[in-house]
């Protein structure tokens, strides 16, 4: 007489997906919850800046120079009589755009370069690797300053500058991951079956190296915001009178004895946003690669 064996108790629950793991990590860490709220608030402020800002950020008034914080001007005014809070609200647009666009563009270009070097090897790998090593020899800020000195300021020039500064890091990671995936049996089987190189790269190489690329891109959003603020502070980023957190600090430094509130407000905003993006980047890294979680 046959006896049915109940194996349901021996089945393991399915592993959570990356989005479920990310949600669990965010909800488990109070710091990550706060960081997510800050990032969402930044996005809302940047999108609805014309509706939120109490004044025009470019309007000057000799009658309102260097006012202290009040109900009319929550963060006071600068040496030109412009409302500091309104300039910070509009400046958040630059921070968000540069922080998202530049790392994404650098990830696309850097991944393409790294995949080409890692997959084809030989002369292409040697040339690309030497160029990457040359660019990585310079700190990101120094490299960005040199490129910005050639291209000048302006919106698109700043995006190009930050993108070029980040490309070597993405290319190095993509090359290392491609060298590893290139040796996998399914890639060798595809090559032996005569599958074309573009198909192998698009269907087998790129999808399997995206996890570290996504993590790096998320972590470098904060670096892009910090880098744009540094360039604007040095006068080679966002050009006045357009507001940016970096040039708000520079203007405040030139008028530090008149009003210190531009430095305090913009400095606190940069610190808070950069810290928030770093915390979210750590959470995404832990969700994609659980072995790195504490």
C-alpha cells in the first residue's frame, strides 16, 4: 500500500526580490526612513519651486539688504536684498538635476567603455585601461576643475564636466565585472553557437553586471551634488545670478559679516541631502548584495 509523502513542510519560502529586500531594509533603519523622507521632500521642492518659493530668487532690493530671519524672510536676505530661502528652493533644482543626470550619463558611457575593454581584451583593453588609470590618477574635483576650465560654466557644461569626472570609475567596475562574466559557461556556450557579439553583450553581459553599476550610480548621486556645489562655489559651475547652493555659499562668504544665513542654510542643505543619498545608496547596496549587509 503506497503512502503519500507530504513534502510541503520541507519547502523553503521563496527568496525576497530586490525591491522587497530594499523595502525591508528601509523600514528597519530609522536613518534610512528619514533619508527617504528628505529625498522625497527635495524632489517635491525642486518640482514645485515656483509655487513654494515666497519670492522671485533674482529680484534685488536695496531696501532689504542683509535682513535677519523673520516671518517675511525665513532665512533672511543677502547683500543684494534677495530672499535666501527662495534662492535655496530654486537652487535645489540644479542639485537634483545634476545629481541624477550626470551619474546616469556617466554610468551609460562608462559601462559601454568597460564592457568593450573587458569583452574584447587585447589592444582595446590595454588602451582603455591606460586611459582609465590616467583619469583615475586625478581626484574627481581636480579633474572636474580642469575640464570646467576648458569648457567654461553653464548648465550643460557642468553636466558634461561631472559626467566625464565619473566615467573612469564606472568603466573600471564594468570592465572588472565583464572579465568575470566573460568566463561563465553560458557566455562561452553562446560564443560557440555563433551568437553575434552585440547579442551576447546586450543579453548576457550587460544584464549580469548591472547590480554593482546601479549601486555605484546611486552612491554617486550624492557625489554629483557635492561636486556641483564645489564647482559653483569656485565660480566655474552654475553662473550667477542663477541660484545654486554652491554660489549661495560663495556669495555668503563674501558677505559673511553682513549676513551668515546664506552659508548656514545652503551648507546645512548640502550636508543633509548628501547624507540622505548616501544612506539610501547603502540600503540599495545591501538589498542587491546581502553579503555586504551588517
